[in-house]
């Protein structure tokens, strides 16, 4: 059963219980008033007061139960909205955090590149864009000569910035520091 329907039914039951408690209490008070009009007193022949004999415990128990059940019904009725709102906010927060994290990574990598020559920056950006790029492919992407690229890669490898992994007659290139 749908949670909203269940919540509506439970809320209705709670409200009926509260209403029933007040109707019962009103009927008791009306009967006491009629008795007082007929006899002129609220005391019975045995000396007990009708107000003391009133079922107060029944009224309080019915009223309290009705309030608790109504609160539960209200919770069930609106719980879907609360969960949906919380999930929506959570997704917005996750997206924002991811965006901030990605921007932070980009800034970190750009700061890292500042200590390198323009050709080295070109090589490092290409390797970051495509981890495991083949040396031959890197040569075409950067536009560097085969000799220049080999010398620059050797320098970057000696400085422990780039790792070469043999792949056939060429090498796959990776950044040693993750960004």
C-alpha cells in the first residue's frame, strides 16, 4: 500500500479517536447537567459526586492515543516528501563536491606544470589526458620530433615524473604522480 494512503488512513483514525473522546465527554457532561436540573445537585443518593464518577481516565487515554496516532499518520503522510527533499539536497551536495574536487585537481596539476618547460608541459598534459598513451601517438599529438620527444621523456623519467612501460616496439607512458 502506498505510504501516503496509509498515512491518510492512520491520520483519519487518530482524528476520529480524538473526536470520539470529545463527543463521549460531551455526552457525559450533558447527562450530568440534565441530572443536576432534575435534582438540583450533582450528588447521587449514595453521596458520590457525578463529576468524580466521570470516566476521566477513558477521556485522557482516548485523547492521548488519538494525538499519538494522528502524529504518526501525519509523519507517514508527509514522509515521502521529506525523503525526496533530503535525497534532492544530497544529490546537489554530491554534485557540488565533485565539481569542487575536479576544479581542485585541475588547479593542482596546473600548479605542478609551472616548473616545466613548454615542451615538457605539452607532453605531461597529453599523458594526463590519455594515461598509457604510446610514445608514437604522443609524438603526433605534441608535434615534437622523435629525438626531442625521446630526450624530454628520458629527462622526465630520470626525475621520476613519467614511467615508461614497454609495449611492443614502443612504450606506454604514465604519470607517476596521480592527479
